[in-house]
């Protein structure tokens, strides 16, 4: 079996087990057997760290159901191969070259060396950030809900924030906390660091360590670090400013807030489409321009090697740099005085075309199965599912059974990745031994 198929089937196995657990009577607050479609949808959304839900998790599921959701989100955020490898390390077994290659493909790492250390670092980083988030969220929830319930709310939302999932135990998500500076700061911080990629965090840690130790030769940042961080900052700043002015006068979202609350919620709305899915305003009442901007940010997504989805910030940067090079008449694509390999450009183009095709196909099919729904709402839902975001205009529960199955498929493809999914179907690519003569044709 190919590595691609191993990873894809691994995610399917986790989704299946999660759906079976969520179907059990002890997983629902009513004590009855769960609807299989609801269980499958929730399990897929959790493993794919999306956050879309056809029910209200806080009232529909029991504590055990919520606990299963947290576990599925954690496994989905870490990735099937990372979780499996960690379990292998726990029982003291060695893993072979096949495992190392799977880790390399799952985490998008260039080398095969030090795979066990990499997995330990990923788990440690996850625990540090999530535990920190739990302690910082306790002052938000504990005064109102008590120590035990406040602790559970902190755990649930910290895990969902770090893993860029949008599940919330509140019926209105975080709308009731739209003026809470602490909650917005903690949640957005976890979302950003969770989505920026483990490799970026490791480089940042090593650089800070060298600076503190005052080493003369500090760690030099890689091209991946520079592109991921700079693109993330640009999108966050642009998104905040854009949402601030777009929703400024909308009485259903920002209109009744004071200036500080508008800035705070514009920042939150800029962060959450990258790909967390929490919301402090009613998404269904945003302006058309605001919805389109959110769709664009959801489609671009987070950075590779992190817990987010979308086509990734590095893909966007490679494509924009390639376009710039073409317009300037250059034959080389450069980023930070480094030439981008043709293979990476082709990969970026493949990701873009595959992603657009997936979104278009899902949107067309759901428009056929659910013709009464508004087109923009369907497109928003599909992009949210593909980007593993979890934001919704409120139509998730209104989808037909076939529509829900289509969203489930879209979430799955978005989580494993278009190229990995196609490789699982067609088989891993093999180097070509035959090269054909080159010939020009008209383009554009």
C-alpha cells in the first residue's frame, strides 16, 4: 500500500471509530442512539478540524460525547501519522523507513532523519500551548460557570483553538464574549500559532534560545519561515483593516459596537477564517462584501505543517510571485533572494487547480441537491468545509442528507489535501524515464 493511501485510510479509520462512539446512547444528552448522519458528520468535522456541525454540541452531546469530540479534534490536528507514531514510541517499538517517509509526507518535512525527536517535539509543543491556553481561559469561564465546568470549557475551547477547529459549547459560539479582550487574545493567539506550522515554531524557539544565550551565530531563518510568517502577518493586517471598514456601519455586526470593540472583533474576524471557525458576530448577517472576503481568507487558509487547512499561505505566495515574475518578463521566480524550484511552482499550480475544482464541483452538486438554499451561502459553506474552517451562515442543519454527505466529503478532501488524495487514488507519482521535445503554444 502506498504512503498516500495509508494516510488517507488512516483518517477514514479514525472518522469511522469516532462516528461509532458518537452514535452510542451515552454520547448524547438525551441518552438515545444518535442519528448516524449526525454522528458521521460530527466525527468527520472533528477529525478534519473543521467545526461545522448540524447540531448544537453543547446541548446535544453529553460529557462523554464532548470528550470524544475533543479527542477526535486532537488526533485530527496532530494528524493520523503523528498520532500513530507517538503511540509506537510510547510502547517502545521502532519504526521503519516506511513510517519515516509517511511522517515526512504528513508533516511536509524535507528529511527523514530524527523522526522520533520531531514527533516528540510536535507533541510537546502542542501540550505547552494547549495547557497555557487552558490556564489563561480559566479566568474567563470559571467566575461564571464554577471551577469544574469552567475547567472543562477551558480545555474544550483551548484544544479547539490550537487545532484550528471551530467547535464551541455555547449556542452563539463566542458572540457573548465579543468584548472580552482576554478570550479574544488567547483564542486568536492559539489559532495563529497552531496554524502557522510546527517548523516555524521550532525555528522561532531556536532563534530565541540563541539570542538569550547570546550566541554569535544565531539560527538563520529558512525560506519557509520567512514566507509563512510574512504572508500570515500581511493577511492578518489586511483582513483586520478590511473587515473594520466593510462591517463598520452594519447594525447586525459592528454597527452598535464602540471603536475599541470594532477593532477587536475585526481582528478576531481576520484571524478565525484562517482556519478556526469561531465567531464573535453572526456570520449570516454580514454584508456580501464581508462574506466574500471571508471566503477568500478561508480558501487561502493557514501555513503548511500546522493544524489549519486551505491551499496554504506558501502556495499563495509562490503563485503571486510567479505571476509577478511573468508580468515583469522574468524567467525565474525568486523569494527573499532565493530561486523557487519549478517543481514547487508546478505543485502550487496543482494545489490551486485541484482546490478550485473541488470547491466548484461541491458547490454545483449541493446547488442541485438543495436548490432552495442561496448560492452565496452554499459557496460559503463549501469553502468553509474545504478549508476546514467551520464558519457557517447557518445552513448546515438545513442541508439534505446528500448535501451533508457532500460536505463530509469536502471536509475530508480538504483535510488530507488535494494532491495527497489524488495520489491515494492514482498511486504515488513515479519519475518519468521518457522526455518529449519542447514546443510553444499560445497562452493567455
